[in-house]
């Protein structure tokens, strides 16, 4: 199944922790792209929000994969299942 995933970083997220965890976040995100979980992604100009097209058997499976991201504890995530043709 394909999902549109909208991610926003919580406004009160500690910026110092975000900055410190950025390299780990980027590395894990790249792994999820390489694994085919994340197919496409679009980052807002403010860099605190993004949209991605993700592939998973179920939303729970996708959520488990995204929970491995270091920023996950600061994320507000919305999942929308897309129609596959």
C-alpha cells in the first residue's frame, strides 16, 4: 500500500537536540529510502515540515519503521492511505 505521510516537527521541540540529532536523522532517513519504505519526499522551505510517499503492507508497519527515526519523538505525523491502481 502507498501512503501520503505529512510530518511536522512540534513547535516546542528543543532546537539544540534537533541540531545534535540531525546527522543520525539524515542517515536513518536515507536507509528508509534505500529500503524502499520512503519513495519520494518533499521538504518545506522552513525545513520543519515534509510530505512523503511511503510503501508498507499496513499503516502499523509504516509507523514502526518511522519510529526508528531519531526525530520521531518530536514529530506530529498524519497518515493517508492512497488508492493503488
